[in-house]
């Protein structure tokens, strides 16, 4: 990771002292995906962080397993982020992207974190899902434009994002090296994750149609 290893308390404090940290996303690791964190292979779930050097310099991003991530959140006094989990809820649980209230992926108690999508208008909720799903498919951290969009969605959930944000996301999807639509990427993820929910983006498609833009969704 660009900031150096966060293994151990000393390194975590070094990073917190040297960088302004912003948690961007908290994501479920899917079958067939491999990510490396500071302490080895990431398991179960992980965080994306944005790190800005306090001494000045370019913004950096990194991925870290949830154990280290939640300690970093404690050190910067930031609440945990809701887990984005695209797998179908079991037993009638929350379909908004979360795991069962009161437990984590290992069945151990945890503090419940409210789903920001529940406050979002339909267009914003679709874009929120779409950004997370694209990053999962590409196994990457959201770039600066998508990070700004996610922040807007969280800050103003009920205010529909402007058409340009949807068009920008559509262009980013269009840069896929395999020339896949977002739906095709999701279908590929489903091959190893049969319980992956089905996603549709009618509000986003309507924006692109209104703007006479070919949909990459």
C-alpha cells in the first residue's frame, strides 16, 4: 500500500499522524476474488481508504482488511461504514446490501451500521450500487471522480444527482478492457457467486436515453 504497511499499532499511528484518512467503501469479498492487505490476503470483507499526506502531495488510495480498517477508524474517530454486500440476503434479511443485524461474516457480534441507500432517491441508490459493483468487477479502488460521486450520494441522499454524474459513470464503464457492459460484468461475478442479486438500473438508463447517450449499463 502507498502509505506503507499498517501492520501493528505503531504503523497505524504513523499513518494516522501522516495522512488525512477518509474511508470510501466497505465491501464484501466475493468468491474468486483475491486481494492483499497489510497483513496478508484479505478475507471476508475489506475497506477502501483515501489518504492525503498532511505535508502535501497527491491523494493515495489503498485496500485493507476490516480488522486493521476498523482500528484506523477508531484512531481517526470515524464511524464504521455500512457493508456493501451484493449477495442475496438469507432468511428474509436486509436486501439493502448489509449482513445480518448484530453479526458479522463470521457470526460474531458487531455494531450495526445503517444502510445509506435507505435514505437515497431511486437514481442515487442505483448509482451507489453501480459504482460498488464496477469496482468489485474491476477489483480496484474508486478513482477520484467516483469517490466524489460517492461522497455526494452520502451527503445528499435525497437530491437526485445530476445527469453529468451518470454520463461520467457510463463513460468509465465504457473503458472496460473487455468491452463489457456493467450487466455483463455482474453476470461474470455471478458465475462463482450464484447468490449474487440481480441488479437493474432503469433510472440511470432513463438519464442516458434522455441525453441521447448509448448505455454501457
